C-alpha cells in the first residue's frame, strides 16, 4: 500500500486566460429525497468549490428547493417528475454522481439504473451503494459498465456490498478494499481514518491526511461532489476518474487538516466549511507541485 501523493495533479486543472464555464465541465448530482435534501446540497457545494463550471442537482424532493437559496449557483431540477435517462441525456453532463440523500424508493432505483446506463464518469455513494448491495441486477450493471465508475463507501456500506459486517471490514481494511475492487470492478474509496483508494490495475493508495473533525454527517457528500467536479474538468484537462478520485480524496482530507490548524475544529468542524476550504487547497496545489 502506497502513501497517497496526488495534489500535484491539480496542475492539470490550471485554466487558460480565455477559459469559459463550458471548459470546466458539467456535473449532474442525483439524490435529495425528503428529509435528506441537505446531503445533495452539500455535494453541490463540494462540486462548486472544486471548480465545476455547471452544477445541476436532480432533487427527488421538489419541496426542498428552498434549502438551496443561499447557493444560487446550484441549478435545481425536480427529479421526481422527470424521466431519468432522458433527463441525464438532456443535461449533457461530463460527470454524474448519485447517492447523497438518494433514499431507497422506486424513483431512486430508476435514477440509479439510468445513471449506470449512462456512458461517462460516474461516482456512486451512500444509498446508491446500499441499493446495489440489495439488487444483484444493479451490481451486474455496474460491473458491465464501459465507462469508469468510482464508489465511495464508508465501512458500513462496504460491508453491505461484500455481505460482511463492518467489524470485519475494519479489522483488515486493505483486504476489504481489494475485495471491493474485485467485487465491483470499479475504483473504490474505502472511507475512514486513512482512507484507502484502489482500482483494477492500480496500486492501492492510503491517504494519511485527515483528522477526527471529519466525523460528521455530510463530509462524504462533499467528497462525492468534489470527485465529480474534478472528473468533469478532467474530460478536457486529461485527468481521468482514477486521478480525479485520488486528487479529491487528498484535497478533502487536506482541507480538513488546514481548518483544524487554523482553529476551526476538530470539534464542530462542518462540511460547508470544508467544501469552501477545498478551493483554497486546490488553487494552491495547482500552482505548486506537492
């Protein structure tokens, strides 16, 4: 297992003087079922502060659009009344992420199937992972994708995918990650202390950044949006999903460390604060090789 050193990849995202929003990529984020809209908004903030040119939220709770009022850059769509495959195609995304606040409703299942059928970089998190753990057909669709996919499970979600228990995952995290990669044929981020990143044909990576202040609901949603935004920019900046995932994991953890060093935590550190700090780390890393 190698130590993750990915911040230098940010140099590939440096923008030209004549850059426009289309060059920075279009991200579609899917989730936000009733009572969980905040998760999708946090993913949206993760995408915005990580540089996405457009960030579209496909929100399954149409009554929760008001929670986005302080962030007008996020474009909210009523996903409950859209046909998923058509909506994704119409949005013309460069990257799609699904899972933050998704829930496990029939509509959530339809959106996940459409996301798996879409032919582009896909990030899968939270309840989207849980749905796949329950549905062998979805897992088969994941394994059959021609485009790259990244999964970002915490130990409980990893355990459900593997039909293990979380204690077994935590007892040997490198072995669990290797098993997840083989089981899904995808890029995998096994979140937790010293998050692990693995993929078929790639050496496993351990992120030694991060701190206990990240132990709060919503941190993983920010990471999902961050990775999706980096992948969307990477379509034109020659940054593939594996590289985007590695960079996103380290940016996310390094941002948390910077906030704690500045006195913002670890107790009480919030995902919104971390999302904004990602921008600082990303821009600094784009200028200096790390």
